């Protein structure tokens, strides 16, 4: 059991016979005689639909245990992304809505933690920072223009903004949450 005020993104709960994954949760303390409330955005694991609900902060919810397993990405086919457990060689197909928008950054043999609830995948955790190669950008400008940026296209087709000194073929470190350039990779030739 978990109190509604303790809900955190990534948790899995059971409420009114349905299993949900917490996408976002924000606790608002009450004032005076008013009790607090937790506003949560939940994803129904059976239907894939989203639901927003406010829970009383003292409401007890059933927490569903989730398992995190390191799995290797194999390939994508027809809206499914296939991962393999390197220890057991078990393969599972994960729907693109579960993998999320960051699926464009998947590369074969990339090892990522996969969240499982009752044997079913509910999410894939991507690293916060990823090294990616610049496919195409304007020629570098080596002037004292530290604050100017230019568009660049990555190997996977995603467009990002990079500093003027970056050239095609460079490997950069990218913040996956914001898709913002962080710095040039130290091992500038190897994409991990």
C-alpha cells in the first residue's frame, strides 16, 4: 500500500480494479481543515489511455511491484520494438507508445532498462545523455561567436541546434529530455 501523497512518476498502482503507471504526480498540501490532494496523470496499462485524477492525500492505493531488467534492443518492425534479455535470450515486442518519442535514438544492441509489471513491459528508460553523430550541418565558423547556434541533422533525422564550430561527422552529447546540445564528445569518433 502507498499513500496518494507518495505517488511518483514511474510507479505502478492498482485503482478500482485497473492497473496504471504514474506518468506525473504533484502533491498539493491542504490548508486548515482542508486535506491535501495529489493530482496524478496515469496511463492505463490495459488500454494505453491516459487519465488525470485528483486523489485525497491520505488515500491508500495498491502499489504493483515492477521489475527492471536490462535488455538489448534488436530491431523495430510494424510499430513494435523488439528487445532481448541477454541472460535468458527471451525476446519481447514493445509497442511504440510504450517506448515513447525517444525511440528514434534506439540503435541495435543498445542495452536499456525495461520496466515490467506482471511480465508486461510498461516502459523503457533511456539515459539522460546520449552521444550522437551529426549527419549534416552548415560548415563551421571559427569566429568569436560563442552565443550563435545553427541547425544540424543527426544520423536518425532529428534536427537540433548546435554551436557554430560543430561540423558534419562530429559526435556530440545530447540531453535526451530537452534535445539540447551539451558539448562535443571527448572520444570524438566513437558513438556509444
